C-alpha cells in the first residue's frame, strides 16, 4: 500500500496582525521535522501543499532540514484551512457574551473555537460565512481523492496543510462524527504529522498527531497548538 503523511503547518503568528506566516518558533519546528525525515531517509514521491503562506513556509523549513534547496511540489488550494476568523466573527455576532476579554488565556480561545465549530457543523451560524460545513467537507474529500489518485503504488506522499483540513480528512477516513473532527482539530499540534496507508479503494489511519522531532527534553517548550 502507499503511505500518506499529513503535516500540519508549524506555529503561525497567533495574535499578530497577519496570522498567516510562521513565527520564529514555527520556522524552527519545520526545520526539525525536515531533519527527522532526513535522519530516517524518508523520500517522498509526491509533495502537495496548500497555498497559504504558513503552508509554503513550513515546506521551506522541511526542505532546509532535509538538506534540500527545495522540494518539488504541487500547490493545491483544496488543502487550505477553513476561514476560522470569519467563522468566529459570525459566531460572536450571535453570541457576543462569549467574546474573551483582553489578555484572556489561550484556553478561552480554544473554548470559543470549539463552540463556533459545533455551531457551524450544526448549521446554526446565521451570519454570512465564506464556506458552509458541507462545502468544506466536500472540498477536503476532493483533495483526498486527488491526492490518493496521484500516488504511485507503494509510494509515499507528503501533504502540508492545516489542523482543520487534516481533521476533516481523518473524519472521512474514520467515518467519524463532527464532534470527533472538532476534537481532532483542537488537539493537533503544530508541525505534527498523521500517517495513513492507502490504495485506490480505501485508507487506514496508522498514527495521529505525531511530533517525534519535538520529543526531547530540551524541546519541550516547542510544543504548541496555535
């Protein structure tokens, strides 16, 4: 069977004016992941990347860690994240009392995002949002289908994407609930990878949310979720 590595982008710039770029820690996480792939002599037959800046910068870091000037890849916007900023904005228009206060800890944002995602999945967002839950689910299904069809039998495919897109792909593979997708989304670590075996007929999850490149005492500070 072929193998698929679904990598969530490294840490982006949460709280900054432009979230869609890696933080200094994110650049380091991506390089460490590339070094992990290099040390295990992993070679990928196909590399696919969303077209967000944080996806591209993560791939650049992985390339550097693997000792490559650049990895040949295809850009596929179907692997992009849902627009969480627009989703939360629409949700808070309905439930303004759930707006975290200034300086609120990250767990408050996690709680807000969980509530917004569940309302989105249940079709309870009244405001205008760029994409429905159903449309997002269809988009990721198409991305998975195109990705697996392009693979060589027995080959390895690397995809650089985002937590929500990866969680939605795994929801479909596992035939899981929307609630399970939300839980997977919220616990997916920056620069982690999930591993699947697949062929033209089916896919099986082998491992979820791995971050072995950060599994060192001196790198404990580098585990991040935003």
